C-alpha cells in the first residue's frame, strides 16, 4: 500500500510539473489500482492498473530526459522502471517477495535521484557522480537476481550500502543541519534515514538466504520501508502538506517526537526480528503504528497553530 | 511609514527553501520587487520548475514581508521565465555553499 500511495504522489507531482494530459494517467491508474485492491475486484485488476501507472511514469521520465539531459532524471526514471518490473512480476502471479525488492528499489532510486538533484549545489565531481551510478548499477543487478538466487540479495545489499554511504558523504543535508528550525529537522530526518538504508544493506547481505519470509525478511524490508521511506515522508511533510493543501503548517519542535518514536520503535521491532523475540517484534510493530498516528496528530496540531496565528493577524 | 525595497529584500533574506542552506535572495530566486505605497509585489522562482516547495516558499515570503511595518498588501507570484540557473547565486550565496570563488 505504501508503494502504491507514494507511486500516486510521485506520479501526480511529475504530471503537474509536465502539464500534459496523458501524464495524469500515472497517478490516475495508481489510484484505480488502490481502489481495485480495496474493493472486491479480482487481483488482476489492481495489478494491471499498477502496471499501466508505472509504464506511464516511465514514459514521463523518458519525455523529461528527451528535453533535459540531467543525471538525476536518469536515476528517478530507472526507479520508475524498477516499479514497472515489480508490478509486472506481481501481475504475473510471482510470490510477493519477488516484487518487494523491485518496489524497494523504486522508492530508493526516486529519493536518491531527488537528493542528487539538490546535491548539485555542492558542485560534485564527475567521480562522485560516477560512484553513485556504480552503486545503483550494483543494486539493480542484485535485484535482478534476488528472485532467482541468494547471492542476488547480497549484491543488492552491497549496492544499498554504497548508496547509503554516498548519501551520508555528499548530501547537502550536512549543510542545512546548521540552520535552526525546519531545515535542521529535515536534515536530521534525512541523515537518520540514510543510516537505516545502510543497516538494510547489511541485513540483505547477512540474511540473504531468508529473502522470502520470516523475521529476518521483516527486518530487511522494514529497515527500508519504515526506516528510510517513512522517515523521508516525515522529513518532507512540513513542506509538501502546506503546499498541496494550501494551509499554514509552521514547523514545531514537537515534530521530533514522532521521528524519535519511529526510530526507537523500529529498533525494538528489528531487534525483535534479529533476536527472534516475538514480543519485541509485536510491540515494535505496534509502536511503529503509534509513531505514524503521532505524526498525523502533530501535523494537525501544527495546522491549527498556523490557523490561530492567521486569526490574530499574521499575514500568510 | 512606508517601506522601501531594501527592507523587503532584507525580509526575504529570512526565507529559505528548507533543503538549501542559502536564503532565496542570495540564491537568486527573487526576480523583481515592486513597492507601491503599502502594497508590495514580488516575482520569484524556484530552482526547478514545478518544484512542490514553490507554494511553501511563497507562503514564507508573504509572511516575512507582511511583518514589515507599513505593509498592508503582499502579492508574491511564482514565475519560471527566465529559468533559474546556478549563475544567479550571489557571491555571498556561493560562500554559504562552500564554493571556491
């Protein structure tokens, strides 16, 4: 569901930027896929809609690349291609673990591409860009083997570690962390998410034989989907939500509460996975959900604070 | 007491794209500032067209300018012509980014 939701958001963002009617097919079919999944329609409906959505997203990036030859577009476009591969495997009735890696790759490359685009303000050398492309190539090669053989997960894990180290070394967040308020919150969130990506890479290597099901598989996936992806959502929500919903949502220090709770609960969950402790895994999972609820509540509180500030006469 | 352009630019120097450690003035995002009595009109851009942070920055800019004494009306428009380029970053902005000048 998280992949479908983010696929919709990413598709909508790119369709709005492109402003071509056909591009809106990407978010539209992503929404239809979600509706089909939630309704009583047979699975192929949802799967087919998701394949169409991701194919249109790939087309969007081909179009953007045709007009602007920028390296970050290649990375995000590759991410869309990984989403298409994962969705196609899902439509082909392959087991879910076959698609999971590709879906994770979609989100990782989309986020990495966006960070590369921002990091151009750091005047990166050609060698540093090459290193990132190499890391991504290793990751994709590994993903292409994960559903076939165990070493695939190890190779993909090595790629994840390399991507995480690149982000930890070159992301512009190391500069914005010096600015108080929202920039520091975003930077702390981003950098902490990269640490989870690094941990995920280590798990993919050590537990490669378990990339099918079970507690180690839970750790391998949730380090990425919660530790990296959801933390990215936490980081960007204070910017995206006001922009999309046209509300005032001033940054609040209590935003750190949901970030810290997510990290601590993920430690508990993954600690439980690795130690094979069912209670730790259960409580960790429960608290993951609480962290997301606290995130939603904190955002609503911030909107109310912004609304009250408007009422007492601040111009916004 | 009426506001002048310099005060508006000073106010905008407190506005940031939260992912970039340089304010919107030194980043070269502010294209035009018009002061007509108590009405301020600004044209600005983002580092990439269609960037979703655009509305966020516009709201921040309106808030910063609105706090100035003597300002009654603020209009901030996002434009993409000419497209922003790194050459538009000021010397101060390049120093903030750690570029060798």
